[in-house]
C-alpha cells in the first residue's frame, strides 16, 4: 500500500541534475531550452535542480575529461537511491569528434557509471531529451525503489 | 572563510569552481578554477585537413558554435588571399547575427535566474525559441550548424525561408521593447543589479576585458567595425555604456540585440544574388583572423603546409572575461548571492575557455613557465 503510494508520488516528481563532464555546451543549452515555455519541462513534474544530493535522474553530457575520471563516480555515489542515468548526446556514448589521437577524453561514460538511457545526436533535439527522461525516469525509479528492502 | 562553489552547483550551468573568500556574508575576493572540460581540441586539429578541422572548431563551444567556424574559414581564406562571394558574406552575417541574438538571450536569462527573477528568465527563453527556429530554417540545425566551409557557405538560402526569418524578426521587434522596459525600469531588479560587481574602465583595459563586458565598462571596442562585410555593407553602431556594473552588462546585451535586429533586416532587404561558394586553393602559409563572437573578440591563428594544418591556436573571449571577473568584479561584493549573480552577468562560457592545461612530469597542474619547457603528452 505504502509502496504503491510512493510509486505514484515518485512518478510525477523527478529531480534532475545536469552534469557536464567535458562537452561543448551544446547539449546543456538544449536542456536549458527544455525549461522554456515552449517545451515546459515542469508540466511533467520534472525539476532541474542541479544538486546531485537531491537528484533522481542524472543527465550526463560530454566526453569524460581528465578531472572527471574519479569525480564522476563520487558524484554518482552522492545521488540517493533509486537513481537513473541518462547520457545525452554522442559524447558520453562514443566521445564523438573529440575521441581521436592526442585528445584527453576517456569516453564512454558507461565505463565509469552504469547508464540507463542513451540519446544519440550532436546535440539531440529538446523533444528527444524530454521523451527519453519520461520513458526511462518514472518507471525505472518506481521499479528500483521497490527492489530496495 | 573560504566558500567553494561548484563544480556541480545549482547556480552554475557549467563545471567551474569558484573559491570565494568571505567575511560573514561579504565576499572579499575570489579565485576561479578551471580544468573540468579540457578536451585538447587544438592538439586534435593539428595534422588534419581543414575539412576535418572545421567540425572540431565548431565544437569548441556549443553556444557560439557558429562564429568559430566562420573565423576558422576566414583564417584559411586569408592564407589564400581571397574573399568569398558577396551573397555568401551576407548569409554568413545573417547567421552570425541570429546566433548573437540567441546567445545574448541565453546569457541574460542565466543572469535573471541568478538574481532569482523567474519571470524574466522564462520570457527570455520564450523569445529565444523563434530565433532557434530561424537558425534551423536557414542552416538545418539548432546548435551545431555545419554551415560554413572555406570558400563560402554550404548551401543557398531560399527566398521563402528568408521571408519567414524576416517575419520572425519583425515579430520579435514588436514585443521586444516591453521586456527591455521590464528590466530597465523594474525597481527590485535595479536593487539587485545597479552598483553590483563594478569594474572601472581602467581595470577593464588592464584585464583586457572584451565584448559586452568590456563595452559595459566604457571600452568602445567591437571587432565587427574592422570586418569587411560589416564595414562596407551595413549601417550599424557599436553599443557601449559607462556604468560597468551588472546592470550595464545586461543592458548592453539587450541593446546589442536591437542592433542585430537592425542588421538582419538590412541583410534580408538587400541580399544580392549569385554564388554562395567558390573553389579556393590553400597555399602553405600563416594567418590570423579576429571576429566578434557574442562574448567578445575571438582570434584564430593557423599555419598550414597547403594540405594539413601544422599549427592552430584559438583565443576565446571567455578567458579574459572570466579572468577580469575574478580579479576586479568579485572584490568586496556585499553578499554571496551577488557574487554568483556577478559571475553569471559575465556570461562565462567554460567550454570556450578550456584550451590548455600545463602539467609537470608527475601529472600535476603547474604554473606556466616558458614555452620551451612545454612538451605534449603522448
């Protein structure tokens, strides 16, 4: 009974933390564009808070740079369970154009933390990011929450 | 007390660390730490042809991605000693101004978010979306456009698309003044903005501030004045103010949007017909080129052997602007909240600023002490 109630509540209140692990900003401003009245992220109960300690969903943008090799794991562990990781753009998936000889990126992000959803694109459109968060967010959080003792 | 803010923080959009030295609520001085988004782009571009380099230069920064490709292309056109066809110059300026408008909107919206004025934050993003539509209509993409090539632009713009852009710009112009007035005459906004984060003209010159930050402090300097297209073809003026506070910087961006609207109207009214691209053979040589990015002066220095890029150096405006913010603006700020707002008013783009990290043999970050000691990491 209590679990079912928690599931309902969690489904419509998702806190999001945006972590740029070394991208070009392109994906980040598409997430900011999601806040605009046209897309209106908050009508779906999603709130971009940028605080890992309160986050349900971590949005990762950017290929992993030198400084993030250890810090990414630390930030991931600070987010409370249950949590979902969404990788936005080509950079966290493959390193995109930066993953060449001589660069200092350590993509993919899935080497460091488990990734639940991947959105390819350079950058993906705001509607795609929104669809991915909604597709993976509420159900995964509810399901993971149930698994916990 | 040292108060660290970042790298991941609700007030910051990008990973950077602000170390504020505080006394109670008062911020005495600040230090800004970089190195969270260094990808090594210059190193990757070296040894490639321009066709491969131009895509990498676009991804130096996602917000002002357009101007990077234009400057890259114009650097190589300068090596060849040629200019692109006039229609291509017009189309380049059109995209540049549209990009400037959307960048200034997002900069101002970030500032309004930092001073907790949610209403204007939403209005700014609302005004920005039609501009993104216009960019998409023209180039086919919202952020990374892939629009420039050495010798012109990738494809021609159709008449109906130019008309739609004209319509979008006219619609923006109609309601734009209302929002500027909200900021200019709002009493609470003035309390948070006026006389906060002041930088004098002397300090701006000393710290080499550029763009709206320098112009907000009375430094009348805009590289567009020296650009051949802007100099010869359009009627416009440089916007600058004297106050040097957060209000002046934000207002400067608002006024520059008005000026950009004026330029875009001139472009669409007078655009000549003709080719948009011509074949350019690049000889061996060196050139540098400067352009006015939304955040200030952007400089490219490139050396090529005719086929491969031997050496490239990119200087982005955010490096100087973030530096003057730490050195001169964040001195004796009344509250921590004002310090974050001042940082946001500088329109910092950390992805732009991350060009070089100097490491010693052990892999620790060190100070830069002479070019002769630097070795590339293999």
